[in-house]
């Protein structure tokens, strides 16, 4: 019998490798490939900050926690992670080198000092003397000058200095913060598209700053710090929660490093000394051939915009043909349920719905959960307008949305100032649901318009992430949504539901019940089916129930973008489970649950992945889709993705992913869904002209 479980962290690294493979994919336009290198790096940084940080905390606390699926200790997991990251980083370095050599063909070359011509060297020295040196803030570590605090993800030049009496000292210069007014890409004279990175120039001339010392070794370094803080564990009820979170964000910036990156090989004693100062173990050091921060690649992309073949074909979110121009959005939702599919369709009908509700005299209240918002949020504008118009506006702002805390603190203050009632989440549970409830006075009493989404109320990500947004006037769904908001206002969670699935108490158990129902149908000789589209699958209870369903003969299709702790296709265990992952132009983010066949098929869209943190540790909402028209549409989206043979990778019984073989007609599901959106919008325009 083969292994049917995979470690969560190692599965995530496999996902980041799929991102890296897109950077090496010759079918992806060249500049877009550089974006995938940058995504790989930022993904990896966040992984170390959060996941490795969490494992490190477990080790320091000497807890006996083991991975529930592979029984690995925290230490064993970190060791396996470091080994895998070394392999992936070597791959990243090779891909970066290849991409930069191809970019040279378009007239842009990044050089180091050894490649500079005589006149360029003269210019660079003058630039260093006049522009960089006056702004530099050097430190020589000694008894009177302690090792400085190194900011998270920023680049520093480090140098080993020898004094006249042969003693060694360490010198440091920040390359990001203190000279941020200078461009990181230094253009060389002559207009030939030749550039040098600022930090490379600082490192070359670092001896000029540390006069009186002999330079014995030097490198660029970058630290990644732990960002794993448990806000609930530290919160004191006597404190103002919002101010407490603002202070906590400052504290997070000072947490201990979990990784040290170097641009050059350095003497082992020096690396050990750096590790000692930073309190990071030497095995957490990584040597990189590529620059330590590749975000400058976006500036290079901007220089190449005049070459359209280097970029994806421009795509713009289309008008949904399911909404009529000039007619009330709320009234149209009352006529029939509506579904928006991002980024293929525009978020505008949803924003229009909020604005309309803010101005509608019959609207009594708007209630909404907010997790991640755009920097310039039209959603917040509409909610503020509603409150100023005298509506009851209740907004749950999740201040623990990781890396969006400061943004959410700012929005919560603005909403409160406008007169909205603010709730800051629940103790012990993050509120991750995407739920909006509009309550109206109708001719026959109270009316509910409910929106349930798979993604954030964020206009920016609605153009980059694939998500679904359901809008319905169904009274039962509206009443259950009202109960969710009542519970949140009281600091409670929902204990029972009939329509929505609501974590933490009524999602995991309901999903397991529906899997069991499919097992029963199969055992009775009937057809049975489960289809799931998720970002991640780690919940062991659900995994074990899916394995049981596979053993009973239930056919299971899973589209899992990221972590998948279940290994499919293992004979006699998971042989009826097929797992594919789609990594393409847009980030796959929608969650779809399908249970059953024929007339008894149930469809849900959800904010929840099948991760324990989502199913039992957060407030999440999944909504049933009752409209036959929308069921068919969701099934069409799901089946198209299953047939993808251009961006899909299939997982085998060893947990290895490989590209799906492109046999017959090529199917890039994301591009085809965009084309469908264009075709649907054009058809509506044609029909208008005919009328």
C-alpha cells in the first residue's frame, strides 16, 4: 500500500515549484515569466515568515507537536523544507539567468562592475562618490556599537574588515532604507540600455566608506523574519483591540530571523558570526546567484512595454450580460439569482448594488464582513455613504487578516467615523467569510438581498484572481445570513443551519455528511460523484472521508491549486481520486463543492478551503446554488477546468506533479473563460443593436 498523505509544508513547496515552472515555460511571454520569478520569491518569503516561523516557535517551546498526516516533528519538517528550498533556489537561479540573457536580446542588460567599460567605471565611481556615499549609514560592530537591527526583507552590504593590529570587525551598510530616494537600477551613460543594481555598486566600493581598514571579504545579505504572532493569545481585554493590533504590527517587525540570504560565499567563521548576531542557525543561510530581491524586474518590464509580444494579450473584465443597463440591480436580483465570475466579468454590478442600497430609501441596513480591501476601496466609500444617509451599517473588519492588518485598521477608523457599527472579529476565530446582507422594506414585508463570495471585496484582486460572487433574494438564505450577523454581533458562532454551510460549527460536519451520502448511494449500486475546487486540502477528517469514498468506488475530481495533503491514484486507497492543479495567468481562488449526480446534485460556492484552519478555526460561509441556470454555469466552469491541458498539472501516486498531456484540442481554461466572457458581452451588444 502506498503512502496516501503528504506533509503540508512540502506540498506547499511543490506548489511554489509549479509557479517557478511557469517562469521557465517558453509558451509564457518573456516579461510575464519574470513576474513568476518574482511571485516565487515573495511566496517563499511569506512561507518562511509564517509557516517556518510557526515551526520554529514550536521547536523553541519544545512542544511535542507532530504533523497529523506524516507524524513529522517540527525539526524534521524544517530540515526537509531547507533541503527542498536549496534545490528550488538553484532552479530559480538558473531560470533567472536564462531570462536575463533573453532580455538582453531586447536591448536591456544588467551588468556587474567587472563587465563595465572604462568610461562606465569612471561614471560609476563618480556616482558612488557624489550620490551614494553622502547618504550611506555605515556601522562597524564593536563594544561601543552593537550589531544593528536589520529590517525584514531589506538588503544590506556586509564587509569583513581587518584593523591595523590584525583584528577582524564586521561592517554594515543598508542598501534599501537610507538611500531609498535613489533608483535601484542605475542607468549607465551612452543610452545603450546598460544598468547596474545600486546594491552591487555599494558592495564594489564599500572599502571607500570604511577607510583605514583592509577589506577581507564582503557580501550582500537579506534577512527574512518570523511574522507568526498569535494575537488572541497576547490580547488583554482591558486594552483597546484596534490599538493593540496596531502595536502588535510594530512588534512583528522585530521578530527573530528565520532565513539569511547571501549574494557571495563568505568565510565560514564570518557566516557563523553573522548568524550569532542575528540569532539564526547557519543551516538557515542560503547563497543566491540571482539578486536577493528581484522586484526590480517590474521596472524592466515597464521599459519593454513597447514590445506587446513580451506580455499577455490585454484582457479587460467584461460587462455581465445577466444585468440590464439602467434597471435597478436590487430589482434584477429579486427577479432571479445572479452570478459574477471574476476576473472575466467586472465587479461593477456588485459595487453598483452597494451604492444603490446606500441611496435606496427602502433599505434598512447593510451588513458586511471585510477581510482584505483594495488600497482605494469603493466598497468602503459605499458603506460610508450608506451610514451618512442614515442606514444601519454593521461591518465586521477582520484586523487579523495577515499582512493586511494596517490597511484594515485604517479602514475601520474611516468606517467608524462615518457612523458605521464596527465589529473586530471573534475571540479565537478569524472571520474569513465573504458575506453581505442588504435588508429592505418591501411591499410584503422584509426583503433580503444576500451576496456570498469566494473572494475578497477588493477591486484590484477581482482583476487578478478567479472568484465567484452569488447574489440572491432567496428568503431562507437571507434569514440565515441575518442569523450569522446576529451571532457575530454577540461574539458567538452559528450552531445549526439548513441552507448555508457556516464554519466553525456547521461546515466540516455537513461536508462529511454529504460525502457519506455519496458513499451510501455507491454502496446501493447507484452512481455517485464528488467534485471539489479548492486552494488547499489539509483537513485530515475530510481527507480520510474522501479516502473512504474512493475505496467505496465514488468517483472524485479535485482541482486543488496549492497544498494537497492527499495523494491520489494509490491502488486500493485513492485510485478513484483525480487531482489536478492549475497555475496560470490568474490566481485560481474560487471554491466550488459539488456532491451527487443527476437531479440530486448539490452545488456550493464558498470562502472556505478544506483546511482545518478554515473548517473549524474560522467563520466561513458556503452558499448553496439553487438556480438551475447558475448550476449549469458552475458545472460548465468546473468541467472546462477539468479538461485543461495547457496549464493543468496532474498529481500521481507518488505525489509528483506533471503537465497534463495535450492530446487533441488545446484547452487553456482561463483564456477560454475570458473568451466566453467577451463573446457573451458581444452577443448582448449585438442583440441590443438588433432591437
